[in-house]
């Protein structure tokens, strides 16, 4: 069975299951890393790669400024 992505590309069910499992593991790892860092006194700010695009720059700067002002 083939699934269509939002952009029209197709991938097989095994590939889809692989990516779903990988993303779930990555999210769990990120949560664990966040917990450890916060316990050690760090403030964690994760920035998705798509926020680095020029059109999202103002939004990213605002997010960083808000995070820094919480100190």
C-alpha cells in the first residue's frame, strides 16, 4: 500500500512506519534531554529548521527574545 505525502510524493507502508517510529523515538529522546538539561539549570529552546528560513526570521527572533526575557 502506498501513502501520499502532502507534497504528492509516495512512500511504501514500511517506509511510513519507519519514519513514524523514528519521529516518536526522536521526540522521546528530546523530552529526556530536556528533563536532564532543566535539572542541571539550563533553559531549553528548540528551534525547528524551518524557522531558519528568511520569511520566519522575525517570528524566530521574537521567540528567542521572549525566552531570554524570562531569565
